[in-house]
C-alpha cells in the first residue's frame, strides 16, 4: 500500500476551465466521415445521411467544439469542391492520405452535423497548396449574412443563415515535411500574418489559431514557435500544440509517465509565447490550443498494408486498451492543471480514426476504452481548477525521472456546490490511500466514486464485446468535513464526485 497526500485551498486557483478544453476532431481521413458520422444507407441514418447511433454516442461526450476538415487533409483541400449540388462535386486524388475524396460531405453538411451534435465548428483553412484568397473567401462564404458573391453562393446552396464560425486554424502542421505545401517558419509566419489580417477584416470577431510545431520532437521546435509568433502575435489568438503518445515498448511505467512530456511541452510553448510578448512589449497574451492529442500507435503496422486510392479505407483505426484509457486520463488531468493557459484542446479524433467511438459499416457503434475518461472529464471537469498539491512516492522509468505515482486534480463546479477529483494511480502493484485536505472549501459528502481498473492492461472493447472495459461504482471514498479519504486501486482511473453539505 502507498500513501498520497493532496492539499487544495479555496484561495489557490489555477483558473476557470474553458469549455473548449473538451473539443474533438473530425478529419476527412479513413472512415471518420464516410462510414463514421455519415452513412446514408445505414438503418440508423437520418434525413441527411448522418448515423443517429453515432450522434448519440457523440452527444454523450458533451463535446463543445469539433475541428474540421483536417489535419493533413486540409493542406490539399479545395473547400469549393465540397459545396453545391452533390452531383457536381468532383472526386479528387487526396494526397495526404492517398485516398479518393468523393466530396459527399463538405462545409455546409458538416456544420449541420456539428449542430446536431451540440458542438461548434473549429474550421481549418488550407495554407499548404492554397493561401489568403481562398481562406478569406471561405470566411465570407461561412460568415457573411448575404449580399456578396460568396455569401450569396452559400444561400443559393440552401444555407440562408450564416454559419457564424468563430474559431479558425491557419493551416495544419506547416513545419512538417510530410505536409502538402510544407514551409519554413519565416515563409509560414508571413503567410499566416497576411491571411489572418484578411480573415479578420472579413469577420472581425473571429479567433485564430496559428500553427505551432507538429510535435515537441520536431528539429525546429521552439524556434519555430518564436519565429512564427514574431510574425503573427499581434494578429492571432492561439498557437497550436499536437502530441500523440505510444506504448510501442510495452513498458507501462514509462507509458504512464508521458503526461510529464505533455506538461513540459505546455510549459515550453507558454514560455515561447511569453518571450515574444516580452520582446514586443505587448499587452497581448497568446493562449494555447492543444488541438490534436491522443494515444496513437496500434494501427501503424496495419496501415502500411492498405492499398492507396480507395474511398474511406480503414486507416488509423487504433483499438484502445485499458492502459491507453489510463494515459488518456492522465493527459486530461494535465490539460486541466494548465487551464490558465490551455484554452482549447481537441481529442484527436472522434470516430473510427484514433477515436473513442468505433463503427462497423452497416452495423453497430461502440465506445472504446478511452471514451470513458474523456466523458467523465468533459461532464464534471467544468468550473474552476484548484491548485492541487500532491505529496506522493515517485518512480523513475526508461525515459523519465521523478514520476509522481499519482496524477490528480480537483475541479470545483461553477455553482461551487460540487467538486470532482480526477486521479490516476500509476502504481503497478500498490493500491493507494489518498487523503485530501479541502482547506477553506467547506464540508463535503461523497456522491459517487467511479473507477476504471482491470487486471489486464491490454483489455479492449470490440464489436463482439463492447462493454469489456467500462467504469464501475465503488465505495472506497469517504468525506469527513473538509477531509476526503479514498483507496485508489493500483493502475486505476478514479472520479470522486463531492457535494457540499
Ligand atoms: O490526426 C491524424 C494526423 O496527425 C493529422 O492529420 C495530422 O495533423 C497529424 O499529424
């Protein structure tokens, strides 16, 4: 048995949680769109061809925001291909993922789907093969009420009211040599600056996300951020971060330590933003948009066997294990602990492609293991993040030292009447007795202790066994006034929900 001490205090807060921290992502990639959210022949299809069973699973995730249409895809995308009568839309050779894009779904249909899911769209523009003119035209098409060429075109396509898209990404991973139209930091920075100006002239209330590095291990990481922000920090509102984590070494202690990597990444990008702000003597603080994050490695081998140039092949379909759900839990805790700086985050992605939701074409849809921690955090991780101090035994792993055996964060609800502790016990053998002092926060009772624990780290949910890995309620938490005590099973995701007495 291990012991952990946690301390929170009414006066020490990280900050309010931006609801957009629980965003997700749908790219025209694999079966995310075709066979995922859209399958007109499916028995569950609605009048627009969207699968109702998938929509219901999405709605239960409480996602406020969905990034679209890519990803790598956007860097070769002609948005005009995806609007207007379907019979006139071209089939294109899609170079990012080497498939055929039929353009059955485009901007207008996707905006409708997102509205059905209760989410707003975070729209990415193509700064790879295209530029400012196409980007500002898309803003006009989407957001102008009417009376101009592009907004009249939207109306003629059947969407009379403007979409009012608030949040826009200036391209995707432009530092990556794999990107269509890859650029140096100066080339991209100049283009992003001029595009940002034109987009905001067309729609002054929009917010813009400029591309940071494709990940923290890129050779130009940090200098890319500094250079791009030199060009754009007075025009943009956020800079992007992307990270995918792997357990290819099959080393659970090291895998679960990867939340430290995300933590260091956030610190470094925030520092780059602050450096440029200080250098420019600016009052404008740039916030972070962690608009791609997840576990991704299971499907790498299988993807190499997929022949190019088909429509919606089963690409990037990771089947997630119980161990993956634990790391996703730790990553959510890390994002919450940085709620003062990370305002937007997108679990990448949402359906079939590295996703919490899987489907069979013509068949059922089910929840992967990672669905649950995301759903819990998205449901109860709203309000104010409390500075959560943790005193716990630490361990060293292959790539990390001083890894806390427990990741945890307290979030107080907006009304102040509820509080939730999210915690991952990373100890391989030991349960943990956790004692939390809730200083100055009043007296509490435990409403519910949900736990995901499993003696098989590689357990998965599947078509045949969709509920093998699910959370369950246990009674291992007690509140006595302002002290919470709980027993957290070894290798477990815990959600302890409290109500004020
Ligand atoms: O999410 C899958 C891909 O990962 C995205 O297209 C790209 O932006 C990232 O490299």
